[in-house]
C-alpha cells in the first residue's frame, strides 16, 4: 500500500510508472462493493441473521432506505427513548399507537418487512441458498445496479460458505484477514485454493484520508518533505527512502507507515 499526500500531483505520475513497469495497482478513490450501500446492506442483513439482537445492524439497515436520512433515524431513536420502548422491538412487534407517524411509519414498515423476510434464515445457510434472496432485497431497496454488484461479488466467493462466514469476511479489517478467512472456508470444504490465490497481488494507492484498512506494509509518499525533517525531530531511526528525479521540483520521500501499538 502506498499513501499519497497529494493524489492530484502524485497520482498520475505513479499510475504512469506502474503501467510502464507492468505492475498491477489499485488507484485511489476506487469504491469497492464493501464501500457501497449494497455492501453495507448485505453486511447488515447477515449480521442480523447471525445475531438478532445486533441493534447497530438494524440501525444501519434502516438508514440505507432511500429517503431515510440521519434526521429520520434520529427521530425514531428519540421516540423510542421518550416512550420507554425497546429499539429492537419496533422492527418485530406491533408498533404502539400514536408514537410514530407519517414518513417514519413508512420507513419502519419497510424495515419490518425486510426483517420478516430474513427471520427464518439461519447463520448456517449457505451462499448458494441465499444469494438470490439477498439479491431480491438489494433490488427492492437500492435498485438493479446494486443487485448486479452483489451477484458479481457473491460469485467470487465459495458458494458453500455460510452466512456466518460471509459476515466475518465482510467484517474483516484487512485483505490479509479476508484471505485467512477464505483459507479457513476452503479448508473446511476440502476444496483447492483458486488459481491466482486468495488475495490479488497489487499495490494499493490511497490517500491518508481514504485509507481505512491499515497495513504494516504501507508507505507514505510525500512531495517536498526531506529527510532532515525526521532528523530534526530525533527520529533518525525511522527508515526512509528519498527519491530525486529531474521532472520533480523537489525530492520525494517514502516513509513506512506502521500501525499504532
């Protein structure tokens, strides 16, 4: 992973160099399925299937419906607190009279209907069993484009993986954790690892603001910062690589970004 201090300046240069060298890379600001509303909805669904008392997953699911924003979700929470209700109950039990009105009732009824759809699902159900059921829910909530993205994503996973394994995979923080989870699934199924491996070999180019999945194998690429900056701070033991090229006005500095202990 390479983190950029200024993607507008450094991004095109890096992309050109990677392409020339034939190095696979992922440019910054590429939204994966996990970063999309479809990915968030699927994760919320399987979280609820695996733990019916996952309040956060219910809140995430509710907030993904078109037209249901922070204001509506907050109004629902405030009504639950003011009327001494249980938040989970409003998704499963009859709604109390005169507590919720208008668009709030509409939003809750859609969410309640979805909870009813998945109420019989089990954590041990497989992707093969539930892929199309999930696709139908995604289509109803977010549209066909998100449905297709989900089916493409599901096709890349073992069809015999359970919904619990899918939850853990979607929930993983790093590519390494996802690869380890897939390894466990393939071992359980006694299946061979797909050709090409479980984690594609590539360099991920991200900014400091968009990097979410920290990795110890990360380098921060900064334009105009010199090594003496670290020496002045007494950090001369930090390994760094200073790059100088004729087409840069100033040098570049590569600094490894390590996780905070």
